[in-house]
C-alpha cells in the first residue's frame, strides 16, 4: 500500500512542529482529512482514525471555552485513537494543552505558518493526499495535452509516437511524459497522466537523441500532469482496413477500472498524424458539448429529402 509520512506534510506545506518530533515518520494511508466535531462530544461511531485531523478556528475556539477538566476529557478521548497527526490552522494560539496531550501520546502536532484559513488549506492538503496515495500504473507511450484535452498516445516501438509528440509541441501543445507514462487513479472516473520525475521535460527522438523541450521551446511546451480524456493507438497501415464512416465507433480502454474512450489511427507515409490527433481532440471536445458532425450532416440530408418530397 502506498503511503505518505507526516514529515512529507511538514516539508510540503512548511508546517511547524509543536509536538511529536520523533514521530514524523508515521505513515498516512488514507486520502482526505477530517475535522473532528461530533467526536468532541463523545460520538466516535464513524471517527476516521487513520485520517489527518484538522483543527481550525471553530474547533480551537470550542476547546478554549471548555473548563480545564472538560478539555482534558474531550481531547483525551480523541488522542486515545492515535490519528496520524493533528494540524492546527488559521493562526490559532494558546495550544499548551494540545501540546501536552500530543507529547504524552506521541502524536505529531503541527501548525500552519501561512496566514490562510482552514477552508483554504484543506483543499490543498486533500489534493496532495489524493494524488500521493492514488493507485498507479506505468504504461509505454506518450502523454500530451492537446488543446486542453489530455491524450495518451500508444503504439508499438518505433511507430512514431515521440516524433508525433514533437510535431504537436511545435504546434503549441504540451508534453506531459514520453516513453514511460505514469497513470494515477484519482476516482472511479478520473485517470491522471504524469511523468516519473526522471523523464520530466525530456523527449527522445530516434536519430536525434534526448531533447529537453522546456530548454528548446520554453515553459509552454511542458505540463506536469493532465487528466486523460482520450486514448489514441497508433498502428501500422493495413490496406482496406479503413472505412469512410460518417462517425467512427469509439471503443474504451480500461485503466485500473476506469474506461477511457479509445480510437485507432493508422500510419502511412504522408499522413499528417499530428493533425489527425488535433482533429480527434477537438472533435472529442465538441462531442462532450453535445455536438455531432455526423448527426448534423444526416439532419441536412433528411431535410433535403423532405423538401424534395414536398416538391
């Protein structure tokens, strides 16, 4: 199982450690965070003990209003479950009692340094945890963002994936990863494509070698990650295998249980493959907006036939 440590949070968000310095290697295995509320009044039936616990202005104000004995009971009931850590946000002060309980139980107590509200901090932390703990797999291919559409380009070795990506980059689109694409499952409907850090910004071209696209074409040539919306498989040309259908049937490719629309593009000398991928991306976007060129074409034919019949 993938994990993130408390120390990862400290470094990522520049958190200050008030207690539990020796427990920063504690693993965090659950995405999303939790703000204890009902737990402070004794309801623990659904307490997510493995999640990071966030204490904002609302929670700290409540604790401040309690008597010393009440506070000892309320906090003691929660720390008894040993969550990975507590993070106090929104510049709260007067945390001596929290420091005492967390030190006693060996639970890291962290505070944010930036002057941001709890509602601003939680989405950032949630996003970091979801991505960091997401199931992932690596596939051979190229990942691009074409006109805002995340595309995974696959095909056999030497078929021309990287060369096609280079053409797309020169046309203003963005590289995400070449050769090894890391796919992360963020939800039952979302696959994120990214690099494996080692191949970040690099594109390998046969006969040319390794290129750093950011050094060659600027920051606009690279994007760190993209949501995969379309899977394109480049294949060698097969005579009589292509048909001039008004609308190609879209199949799905399954990645970790998430189905991604997939199309095949056959290669032949002279075919503008990069242009076809651009067309596929733009056409996919129009379909998502509810438009179909084939349906409009057929409606024109039907309207013309109806007009002819009336005459």
